[in-house]
C-alpha cells in the first residue's frame, strides 16, 4: 500500500500552470519520439474514409426518420470509437514503451494491442450505445432530459477517463474496465479534469496562433489575387487545424499514460520529472504495473 496524500483543490491559474507543465513534458516525449503522432493521424484518416463510405446511408436514414437515424448514428459511433480506441491504445502502449527506455515502431505497437480487440470492441459497443442515448436526450424537447444528459455525460467522462490504459495494461472483464477506470480516477486523480482544462487551453492557444499565422501569410496574397489567396488561406487554416488536432490527441494520450503509469507504479516517468504528480491527489494502492502483467477481474 502506498500512502496517499490529501488532495489539493487547484484554482484557475494553478490549472494553467499545471496544464503548461504537463503539455511541455508531453511535447518533449513527442519531440524525442515523433512517430507517436502517427496513431491519431491513422485514426483520423480511417474515420474520414469511413465517413465518405457511410455518408449516403446516414443521409438516407435521416431523411426516412422513424428512429432509423439513431440506428445509423449507432453504426457511426461504433466504428469511429473502435478506430479511435484502437489507435489510442497503440499510442498508450508506444508511450509506455518510451517511458521504459524502449523504442517500438508504429507497426509493433499496433500489433501489440491487436490482442485487445475484444475489450476494444466491447468498449466501443457500450460507448456507442451511451452516445446514442445522450444524443436522444439532447434532441428531446424536455429541459429536464437535457439536464440529465449533461450530468450523465460528465459522470460518464469521469468514469471512463482511464478506460484505454486499463484495456491496454490490465486483463479485466467488461465490468472491470469501468470499475478500474473509475477507481483510478477517484482515488488518485480527482483533479485530473482540472489539469486537462489547462492542457486543452494551452494546445488551443497554440492552434489559434497557427491559424493567425496562416491568415497573416495568405491574406496579403488574397488582396492581390483573391482566388489564389483564398485557396491558400483555406489550405493553411486546414493544416493548422489538422496540426492542432494531432498535437492535442497525442499530447493528451501521452499525458494520460504518464498519469496512469504513476498511479500504477508509484513512480513518475523520467520524462515528467518537472511535473508534480502529488499535487493532483497523491498516490493510490498499486494494482497493476504497465511495465508488468496486469491483474484479472472476473464477472
């Protein structure tokens, strides 16, 4: 049992400072292992390709109605969640390998999590079902239903915050993946969402800066050659958005892995020596080590 220190509520500027440190340390990991960016890129490309294929069926379902649109939406949520979770699991695996001094390739990490396709599919099925239910509550004309949807979505985000690392590192049942994720969040990282706000803000400001630079480069050209300048502006802003997306997904994946590794092993990865993990709620009992075999839960 590792002694747990009392949790400290962090304020707005503390969140910014924490988010900056977490982002900076995560970015340093990406700088040393740029191949980590490949995982959210693969997920984004695969999801975009599926949207092209699935666009017409979704359009028809929306026109027909009678609940068919929710069935199409379920299919969309399931496939995109599966693709993004598979890529996120590979990112978590590759990040953990990096933490432990190893240098896996993209192919090796994808192959390493292929044995977890069952839990990934189960998670995708449940997540898609919940997403459709939340969408139905959101579309409801009942204000109470909308409020319930917001409250449930917040609770769902907290309960499933560490689902992907749990799937990768622990041999658990379907119910076990949710209980272990919620337990890790509750016992160890009660302020993680606050720190996450800081990470989101820092990355968002970086993306805004990229968009401003893109417009600064293209608008003078648009003043002389409107068509060419307009096309260049669209392309550069699209590149800025895509870059921000890749960095955001990868930084948050690296950061979440670091949080989970610390929770499991009680020791911060060397790449995060500047980050004060204890200020996010202390440590919890060591249940599974990402560097070793996980625990097994039964139904």
